[in-house]
C-alpha cells in the first residue's frame, strides 16, 4: 500500500528510509522543498512532490496539505513530529476526518494497517495503536530511525502549486535557537549524565564536542539538575537520536534514556560503576572516572 511522507519544510531522511522499508516495495510519495528533491530520490521515494514558500500560517498550510492529499488520494500519511508539523497535523487530521497518532517511535505495516508504536501512560509502556478511519496518520519523533540510502531508479518529480488561502500570520524573521547542531542532526554526540556532577563538568564536554565536531547531549537527570538545557535531553521524553558515535559519560543507562539512543551506530560508555546497565548496551565501555577520560581526550585532540 502506498505511503505518503509529508516533509514540506525539510526532508526527514530517517523517516523516509523507515517508510521505504516498511512499505516492502510499495511506492513511497513524499512532499519536500525543491532543494531536498535529490535527497528524496537517494533515500528511496518514487513520487517526489516539491513545494516552496508555504509561509508561516499553520492553518493555511493545513489547507494546502488537504488539497494535496485529496489530489493524490493518499491513505497513509506520515510526518516528522517537528514543532511546525505538530501544529499543522492535528488541523489536517480534522480536515480529513482522520485518526492521528502523535510522536510515534516505531512503525510497521500489516495488511494495509499502520501499526503506530509510542510510549504511553507516562512512558511506562509502549502502546501499539491502530487507526479506524480510512485515512491513517501519524507523526514520528525525529531521529528515531537511521537514514539509509536506497536510491529510486525511476523517480517522478512534480512541482506543486497550491491555491493559497488567506493568511492570517506573517513571518517577522528566523533565528537559530542554539549554538550547536540540533540533536537529531548530529553525527557525533557527547552525552553527559548525573555522574558528570556539575555545569562546569558539562563545559568540558562542550570543549570535547567542539574538537570532535560534535553536539552535547544530556540525560534527564542531568537536565533536571540544571547541568544542561532541556534542548539537550535525549530519551523517551527528550529527543531520539541516531548518531554515528554516541559517547555517554556518567550515564547509568536507564530504559527511558536507552529508548532515545537505539538508532546510534556505535555507543561508547564511560562509567565508574562496572555494573552500570549501560555497559550491557554499549559497543565499547570504559570503567573509570569520566573526567580523567575527557582530559586524556582533550590532551590528545588539542
Ligand atoms: C516517565 C519517565 C520518562 C523519562 N524520560 C527520560 C528521558 O527522556 N531521558 C533520560 O535520560 N531519562 C529519562 N527518565 C529518567 C530515567 O529513568 C533515569 O532516571 C535517568 O536517565 C538517569 O540519568 P543518569 O544516568 O544521568 O543518572 P543516574 O542514573 O544517577 O546515573 C549516574 C551514573 O553516573 C555514574 N558516575 C558517577 N560518578 C561518575 C564518575 N566520576 N565517572 C563516571 N561515571 C560516574 C554512576 O555510576 C551512575 O551510573 C525518565 C523517567 C521517567 C519515569
């Protein structure tokens, strides 16, 4: 069954890769800005619809997307759970009279039914949700799935123009919200937990991240302790990440943290407790003091 991925602002290559794999050969349709059309082909989309300048008005964008869905007769719709799409998708679901599951962390397709998996009841269990409406919709947390190149050999690229409805919102400008790459885009991640002990400790992780070209991440306990901002939190109630390398300093490896790093290619854990659960999950482990290891790495790299 054909699946449509809605990424009108930026392609989520991990979500597109996952969609292609669950589709098992069925064509995947994607809506992306024209600058991402080539990447959409690389990550396996068959029908690439491009759209530019949708503007900032989420209600107007939902109306454009409804026009697109009705025209393409799409029945399974996926979108990244970015700040913008979290605002737009509920409005689109209402317009389409479709069930919508927000913030999924896993997906599967069985007999035309989309299995939408997400944490539920305060993240104490993983729920698999099925939609009864003819159109099935889900948003997926960015970073949950690794991007896998699987180029489509005969792509069809179509430029879309929407009859833009009246807009009630104007854009005053944009500014980056952080001085480092957003978590879900980082290839190298330097993560700290409560074991790092202080904000000053996290500054050392920032120095290491700068030298490695990486991004700093944190466990929820480290965020709660004020060592790092919430935008750094990785895990079930933070961001899901899929970096090439995930270095975990002073993180115990609670299940809620591990849920956010399962897409990581290589996990390296540094913890003074040889029985810390993270060692059961890590590819490489160092039993020792995080600061000693960071100092050695800083010395070596600078
Ligand atoms: C509903 C719910 C949602 C949650 N969501 C998240 C989430 O999104 N993300 C998340 O991270 N957590 C989440 N949690 C919290 C989670 O259960 C853990 O409490 C948290 O991940 C623990 O963080 P930590 O590993 O930094 O701290 P701790 O568990 O306290 O571990 C600190 C570790 O540091 C080690 N250590 C101490 N000193 C040193 C040293 N000098 N050198 C090296 N190692 C040292 C210790 O041995 C220990 O293993 C959630 C919990 C709930 C109930």
